[in-house]
């Protein structure tokens, strides 16, 4: 029991020593990320209906409620929900236009899909007892790979082989260009890794820290401090939930810009 | 999430017999296909909901609002222009009325002045006529008074002469009285 708690705490990167010292306290900061079937206790297969399914379905419902039902009145003077939907639309539309230019607006629905999914999933994850889909690398890696593959294919389709000139920095001295090309290529292939781990890592770390603090609440002396800490971290997490969705989206726009205009 | 230890029931390599995670659940390979599958479904659904319904609708609402705002601004400009026109017309009417009033006042003053002068002239003429008439009457009265005095004087002189016992010579008395009165 204690070893598992220690192991879990180590994974979260916080409170490992405390867990080992106090021993009597129960820390399971990583249990919130377990994928389990909603019906029965069988193995999790590819098509099993799990808590992942549930919380992704809730995310869809929230998005539909906000973006479709909220705007159903098509009011010139918007209601609250319509205002929020318009705000989200305007925010991402402006971002795509500012970063990629007018020709990037064709891809606005794809980017809007990514943003809405991530931001809604992040905020749903902040509901106590919920399951945070965006805390899993499996999810964020798929999102990042969609962007990476899409952008790479788009780059070659739009520019042909001249897309590769992105790696050949003509503004540098000739002797340096091969070295820079290698660095550029490595950095290009690191993009999906950093893109996905940044999102899942931030969300997971925040949730795990909250669980670690919650574990300390078992000690009566520490519990007030623990509750204050949970509240503070929760506030931070609210910010992180939005900022990480924003970061993921704007990086997508930047990568898209590279595909549309590969010549620096 | 509450940890309910379901001892030995979960058949997974990533969960121990107490239902706790072994290591990072994020790295559990056997859950990945499930997550990827449902994620793809979710993204496709969200994409179609957004691209088919939500985004065109919001775009049209925003465009409509922009159009309404533009129209309202144009209407406001038009109304402002009309108000300016109305004000100019009002000012002009006011200025015209003022000028007219001034003209009428001037005219009236001149008329009154002319009438006054005429009346003054008439009155002067009447006064002159009356004066002349009066002077004539006075002269006449004076003349008649002198004649009466002469008669009275002659009669008195005759009576005095008679009383003194003299002979009353009409002509002599008359001459004498005339001479006296002249002297």
C-alpha cells in the first residue's frame, strides 16, 4: 500500500517524501486517471464504453448546448450563451486570421474543433470526481499528430517539394546551412511531442497536485492549510485549463502558417 | 476520484488488486486504443456540429449584426443631415421674418411721420386762417368802437352845448369833435 502511494506520488512529482514519511496517509493521486468500463468490470477493449466515452460525450453535449442551442435565437442583441459562443468564435477566428492570414481561414473549422474540444474537456476535468480526457497522452498525442500530419501534408500539397526550403535557412551563411537544416528538421519532428506533452502534462500535474493536497487533508492539523492550498491550486488550474487550450490552438495556427508560407 | 478497492475484480495490467493505478495511467498501453477510438468519434462529431450548424450560424449572426449597425449608422447620418437642414431652414425663416418686421416697422414709422407732418401743416394753416379772421374781427370791432365813441362824443358835446345855452350847430360840433379826436 505504502509503496504504491509512494510510486503514485513520485509520478506526480510532488509530495513523495511526505507520502513516505507520514505512511498512514493514503495517497492515490493517479487513480483519477484510470480508464474503466462504465458497465461491468471487464477488460478495456477498443470499443468498450468507458469513462472516456462518458466525458467525451458530455464535452460534445456542452459544445452543442453552447454553440448550437445557445445561438438558436440568432438574436442581433445576443443572450448570455450566444455572447459566449460569439466570443469563442471571434477569438479563434481572429487568431487564425492574424497568424495565418486570410488564406488560413479555410481551416478555421478544424482549429475551432480542436480549441472547443480542449477547452471544454479541460474545464469539465475541473469538476470534482470527473475524468479529464485531456490529461491522457493518448488523447493529446492524437490531437497533436492530427495537426502535425495535416500540416505536413498540406505543406507539400500547397508548395510541392519547395516546402522543404523551410529547413534550408537562406538568410544564414552557406557553411552553417546544413547544420541549421539538421536542427530545423529535428525541431520540426519534436513539434508533435512538445505540442501534446505540454497539454497533457499541465493538466495532469495540476490534477495530481490537488489530489496530493487532498490526501493531506486526512490529518486534522494540516487540513485547513490543505484546503486553502487546494483552493489556490484550483484557481491556478482554472487559468491553466484555458491557457493550455489557447496555447495548443495558437501553436496549431503557427504550424499552419509554416505550411502555407514556408519561406520565412 | 474516490478509490473504492475492488479487490482482484479489475482485470488490467495497469491497476492493482485494490483498484489503484500502477505507475502512470497515461502510459498504460491497453487503454490507448479505447481512448483513440472515442476521441476520433468525438472530434468528428464536434467538427460536423461546428462546421455544419454552429459556425455558419454564428457567422451569419455576426454579419447580420454588422449590417444592422452599418444601416443604423447610415440612418443616423441621414437623420442628422435632415436635422441640420431643418435648422438651416428655421434660421433662414427667422432671419427673413426679422428683416420683414424691420421693414414693416420702418414703413410704419415713415407713414406716421408723413401723416404727422401733413397734420401739422394743416393745423398751421388752420391756425393762420383763424388768426387772420380774428385780426379782421378785432379791426372791425375797433373801428365800430371808434365810430360809436365819435357819435357819443358828438351827442355829448351837443348836449353840453345845449345845456350851456348855446346854439347847437350840428356841423360845427361835429368838426370840433373830429378835430379833438384826431388831436
